[in-house]
C-alpha cells in the first residue's frame, strides 16, 4: 500500500510538471521571441521579469518556459517516430519470409552503429536545418534500439504459455492481441517509451546546442543554452537554468510509473 501511494505521488508530480511545461505554449508572461527589452539586457530578476533579461533583450522566464515546452513536444514527436518505425519493422520481421527477417535484422545491426549526430548531418544534406529535421534525425537514430527492445518484448510475450493457452481456447487475431498479448506487452512498452523520451530530449538538446536546429531564435533548451554560453560569467543563471529545466524533465520521466 505504501509503495502504491508513492507511485501515485510520483505520477501526480509528473502530470503536474507536464502540464506546467506544456503551458509554456500559451501562458508565458511575455513574447519569448520579442526583443522588446534590449535596453535592459542582462539585467537580473525583477518584479516584471522574474528570471531577468537575456543578452538580446528577451524575457528569460518566457523564453525558458517556451523552450521547455518545445523540447518536450519535439521529444514526444521523436518517440512517436521511433516507435512507429520500429514497430513496423518488427511486424515485417516477424510475419514476413525468413529471408526478409534476416535482411531486416542485418540492416538494423548496421543502423545501430550510426550515431545520431551523423544521421542528423546526413539529413541536413537533403533537408533544411529545422526542428522537424532534428525530430527525424533523432527518431531514425533511435529506431534500431527501439526495434531490438520491441522485438525481445514481442517474442517473449508471443511465446508465453498464457498466449498459447488462449490460442488453444480459440482466440485469434485482434481478440488474441487485445486480451492476451497487449495487457502483458503494455508495461514494457511504457517503460521503453519513458526511456526513449529521455534519450530523445537529451539528443535533441545536444543537436540544438550544436546549431543544427536552424532558426537561432527558436526556443529550445539546447539552443537557449548555446545562445547564452557567452554570458556564463556575466549572468550565469542564463546558462544554468536551461540545464536544470532539462534535468528536471528527465528526473520526472524517470520517477513516473504510469504503466503499473
């Protein structure tokens, strides 16, 4: 009972943090893109600007809040891309002919050796630098890892005795998946989703820090950190706070147990 209460507290905390982060799309006190306070650049916290002003005259609380929201949404998009592609590959590998399965496993084995930054640079040969290009880079980059995990989960559940028993009793197709496979597959998939979200957020912020996000004014935690790097000694909070926000998001993701 005590363990269950702790899990509910962590889940409530995670929901609260998620709501607060996503509120950055419409509740920022000032326009995070506007440079309306250039005369007050690098000033510290005040009643009007709780976290001060950055070097280009933008309200830093607004920019940080919007950056956290963008990072979360982009990481969720990366997670969706990775899970969609890897699930499709698992379906092909499991249901196709043996030569097809061997080909998929061989290609995934080669793909897993490619670092995400290489995939990002490769995509930028064909696409303009943008948040969308980073989502594709991170989503494709994590696809091989997600494929291997989902394949292990699927084989373990599909070959379990309770699934075989359900088949003997007449369950097939969607009915078999809905009542015998999915309830036992769901906890592992939720755990994988949490891990992929955290990895995606880190990789997105890292690529944005390297300048691969395109628009330098786009508010994302990695790009905000990069933009304020020059002010480390003048206004250290402009550099420290983006990292703290990202760490808080990752810690919250680690503490959640929605799948239980």
